[in-house]
C-alpha cells in the first residue's frame, strides 16, 4: 500500500466521526464554504419551505467539510510515515 492509499483509507474511517461530531462553530464554517449560488439556492429553499432541498444542501456541505477535515488529519498522522498508538486507536 502506498502512502497516498493509506491516507485515503484513514481519511475514509475518520470522515464519519467528523460528520457526526460537528460542533456549531464547525457547522457555521462548513456552511460558509458554500458558493454564492449555493447560498442563494439554500436561502430559496428556506423561503419555499423545501425541507428536502435544505437537507440535501446541508448534508452535502457537511460531508464535504468532514471529508476535507479527515484528509488533513490523515495526512498529518502519516507525515512521519508511522502511526502512534493513539492515532491507530483513533482510526480503529
């Protein structure tokens, strides 16, 4: 397994923890990552009481945010080409 493959596998395992453990501050940051058009569409869905549209946008954005956070952490974990016991425990 290459280092990039290991990073991808670790990030995939960490992604769910980021998504389910998101805090309000992180949520606000994740929503701040929406483009202007996406923000307008989300606001339009709110105005139209389109729960499905709101949910799809919010969930997609949280998933993208969590994926980016997990990839960053996985890359940091393997920066020295090794996992500490604490890091291994977090992944497992």
